């Protein structure tokens, strides 16, 4: 445990495997920077890593971090004493740490590298099948075989590694915010049962983990965000009481204001009063965001309660193959020509499969990009003179999809005029046949896992954990809404929701959440009255097949809608053009609602 310092500076350097190099290179230049955190593991990233590990057992980690990012910042970090925490280890933290050490040696830098083990759960899969464990999103049984299975570990192992003197900490699967929480537990000496502090530290991590999403990236009012090409990445100035000020580096683009931070706080959150993490159950309902200077926002008010006695575990497994063909079509009635193109290609290839003894496609989706197919009944007439025919098909046989891939080139010479390749400039290129992965997610008791280890300089250091805790809290609930706010009857002046609200949508598996924030706090009461579950279902029901739950967040003047079975399976198993529901908030903001009227009280 170190002596608490007045503040700790932590930069959010990466949001996913493919994020820009701007983040780390900007943040190492911030005066007084102490730590950078890197998030590389989106929900399905380990599926991709499992494919690379199949080809080479020495891989299965983020080569991007090791070969591209680290060489550009390591010398600066070593000189300034900036420490790095990254979940870049993926499925192979040991190999990732060894590769980092090799790079540091080539740079003649002396930095201590630690890695964390303990998240691998593949040894538990037989037990889970025997006990008829069920996916807690869908109720489906465990698959017969998996490519990976990992628990979302928490922050104590990271705090331990830093206490041992590590300059770079590499982990496998952790909950995204744990990298930041581990730093703050180490720096401020927070105990494992300081629930409010742990929730506050988790909130810091939650805001930082998605990089520029907190500094104006994908912001509702995108027109007001300057200089996207040099958008500033976020850093937090953290206090020992759990409060923090979010900033971005000087002379960078982007925007930091209360609403940019609000949008990120509820991103990919289900019940804001019970945001379950391995180290604490967070309550974000009374969190506040306050401007304290240009591009500076004070965030405080998180509360916490006892951690669960379980970890979330996700296993990935291959479920056949997928191929996506896109063909560009130009000219009068481009959308009509594109739709007929997709339908004709589908019918032709289905016939060819049958004549060659293959079964039909297991799933397919024929849509036209540019014709607002995703808007369903709310689509407007399309008069565009350019469109893209998009056809996605799945099959258990790669050979069957290879036939489809070959045929997908034919429309350019035999269908509509004005047809050309939609995805590649390479002559005669055809779309690839790719493995399709799915997730199985369940809860596993912490006591069933081998305690995490921190390995530093060849020495193993066990991490003591309390495996007791609160019982599981359901991730989703049956459809419900606050009955004290009946839907406003039709009539009066209608306006687009966008005029009085911001919105941000995110995903977890096949569940989508759409958070809606009142632009004017005085309109929050009106927002609660007009934005009912029934109203939301009426607008997004063509996409949402399961229940919808509404949660109120008074501190942020927000409503959070959690929608089950909303993403056609979610992630890479979805056949939609928007498989992660990033556009759902944009759709909802176009919905017409009653205009606010002055409150007579």
C-alpha cells in the first residue's frame, strides 16, 4: 500500500483493438500523467484471438499493443515514470508479457512487466454442462465445445502487481473498468469493502474505458464537436474521496462538457442502480456531472454495495460460417435495382445449393443500404441514385458458402445496369467465408476458480480474494415501467425527441440499452411522462423481440431503456447492418413527442 497522494492522473488510451494511436501519444505528453489504461477486449474479441491461437499457440493476444503502440510510447513512459495497465493479454497473457519484454530489451529499456492469470475457465465447461448451466441472457444450454471460456476478473490483481513495482501490467479478461480501479486501490489504499469508493473508482474506469467517447466521440450534438481528426482522448484527475475531474490534453479537438460525460456514464449499462461488477455493485442513479472549467467536468456521487459472490463468464464457440456480399448499384431507382439484385442472388444460390446436395442457408438477410431498411415502418421513401445490395448468409458448411462467394460476383455483368463491386478494388475479388462465433454467458461462483496470480520476474504472487458476497442480481427484468407516469394522450404540439433530449445506445450480447438525457433538467419530469415503455416499443418494436425495462437516473436527468433480443443475436452472429445497436438511439431521437409546457407548479 502506498501513501495516498493528493491526486492521481490516469489516461484512457484505447477503447478497442483497432483504436487510434492518437490516444497514447497524446496522453504521454500530459504534464504529471501517471498511468495509462488500455482496453482491448470487446465482448467478442477473444473469439478472434482464439482463431489466431489455433494457427499459432504462441499467439492469442493483442499484437497491436506489443508491435505498434508500445514502441511509440515506451521510451517516454520509462523516462517519465508513466505506468501502463492493459488487458492486451487476451487468451495468452504470458506470451504477451514475454513479447513486451523482448521489445523493451531491443529498446534498451528497463521496465518491470507483470502479467495476471486466473480468468481461464475452460476447465469448468464439463462441470457446467453436467449441472445444466444456462445462458443468463437466453436460457440456452452450454455448447458442446468452446474455443475460449473466461471469467471477467476484477481489480485486486492489478493493485497487487502495481504494489510489487510493475511498470507494465498485462491481463487477460477483466471487467473493463478494473484496470482503473486497480490503480486507485493501489494509490489510495482503498480496502476491498470500501463500497462507495470502489463504485466511484469503477465509474472513473467506465468513463475512461471507451476512449474518445467521453470527449465528444459519437456525441449526439456531433456538429458542435471540433477537430475530429485530432480528437482529444480523456484523462481523469482522481481524488482519494472517489470524485474526479475529466479532461482532455491541451490543443486537441473534441469536447468535454457535462453531457458528453453523461452519455458515456450510461453506455452499455443495464440497471443503473445495480451495475454489477466483480468488486462492487454500483449505484449510478445519483451521479452528477458539473462543469468546472473549459473542457473540465467534475464527476461524483457514485455509491456501492457488497460485491457479488460470482463472476460473469463468457465462452465463445464456432457456430458455422458466414459470408457477406455487397454490390453497389447506381442510377434511377437504385434502391429498387439493389433490392432485386439481393433477392435474385439469394434465389440463384439457394437453387445451386440444392442441386449440389447442400442444405439451405441456415440464416440469411437481404437488405439495401441506403433505403433505410433498418428503420422498418418508419423508413422514408428512397429516391437515392446510389445504393448497396447487401446479402448475408450463414451455413454449417464452408464449402457451401464458397459457392455463394463465387456467385456473388456475377451481378456485375448479368443483373441491373450501373452495378459494380461494393467491397473491394481488387480485380475479381470475392467476399471471404469466415467462421461465425457465438457467446455463452453464465455466472460462476468465485470459489470455483483458482485464485488469480501475478507473475513478475518469474515469481508467482497469489492474490487473496474474498469469495463470499451478495447473491446474483438479474441482468434483465420482465417488461416494466414506472406506472406513476401514464403515457400522455395524443394531441398538442409534437416535436422530435431530439429537440429536448440526447441519446446514446450500446450493447451486451443480444441486449441493447438506450439512455435518453433531458437537455434541460427542468424537462426531466416531462421526459418521464412522455417517454414510456409503450412509446419506445411502438417506435423500436420492429427491432426488439424481447422485453423492455425502463430505469430512472435522477442525478443525470436520464431514462435508461434496456431491450432484450434486440440485436438479432448480437455481435458477429447478427446479420444486421447495425449488429451492435449503435443507431438505435439515433432512431429513437427522431420519434415525435409532446412539446414541454410550462409547469403550473
